């Protein structure tokens, strides 16, 4: 081998050894309803040199994937019951589970519909009329579970149970109202903000249903040192501003 070629090959070898390995992206399993906020937050995170891959789905479905051994670093659920289940199976890194944001349960109608006040004696059934009242499934989605809990607490559920139309997710419930397929829907504030064709006409009392919390945690099998960095970024002032702008309540704030 000529001396020049040998020297060039040796220099390239040294460069390859000296070059640090590229960091693995942080893989985040997140509830689909978090997508608008997380997409934006991830984009700003990438601008400061971080790498993140967002994998969306239903909270129970993603929890099942964790139990099945999917390679991931963070689990960001729309319902604490799934994070608690993973913790019971030692699949969550101890002391990293954080209730990051919250939400409000609201009644929406077509844009411009007059506001109402929901109380125990509110004539909700008369407002709904023939319906349907769009809402998520009572068993598989937190928005549906919270809706039933609130309506039951307020003494309204029995009068409207047969008038409900179940949507696969809250964004579809919002679309049903926007398209005129349903006059009203019960969803979260953040869901209502995804379509300009609907408006919030009432907010259900927070004490009429369990707290709406979105916990995030590092998974026990994660070996990515940047997982803690991205979790920290989710708590940063920049991320907090995005969550608030898109309708979330940042827990610990005075909202």
C-alpha cells in the first residue's frame, strides 16, 4: 500500500474512533390527545439539540405495549390508572412518575351557542333534547369515564344515558358537533380547542369528577441517558407555556 494511501487510511480510522456515537433519540409513548402539544414541544426540543421520537396511541394500548416489552423510554398517559398499573408491575422507574398537566371537563356546542351553567338542578335533559350527546366510551377513555362520573354526581346521568352517542376518541366527538351530527358533546378543554367550528358553553364542576391528570414517567427498561433530559424539558418554562396555550392546566399553578 503506498505511503500516502496508508497515511490517509490511518487518518480516517483515527477520525472514526474519535467521533462520538450519535445519541439515541428518546422514544416517548404518548396518548393521542397530547399530540398537538407534544408535536410542538418536540420541535423546539430538537432545535436545542435533542432527539425525540413520539409514538401515539390510546393510553391502555400503549400500556399493553410496555407490558409486552416495547423498546421505549417515557410513558405519557392521559389517565393515571395505566401508569399506576405499570408501576405495580415494576415497569416504571421509581420516583420519576409526575402528574405533569391537567384538564377541565366541558360541554361544547356549535360555535356561537349561548353559554349555560351546569348545576345539580340544571335541566340538562331538556337542553340535550333528542340528542345525541356525543361522548367517549365509558370504559376505554378517560373523557368518557369523567363525563359519566360528573353527570352521575350531578344527578343528570339517568336522564341522558339513552341519548348518548359514543365516539372512539374526543376529537371525533368534537367533529360530530362541528358537522352537526350531534348538538352537544362532553370532552376536555384541549379537545374543544382543536376545531374552530365548536365552542365551550359550560364547564363541569371540578369536584363532580375525579381529578383529570396526565402523568409521565421514565420506563424501567430505558437505558437512554437523555430520557431524564427530555422529561426535564417537559417541565421547563417553554414547554409549560405551550401546554397552557393549548388549554392544559399545568399542575401546581394557580389556574
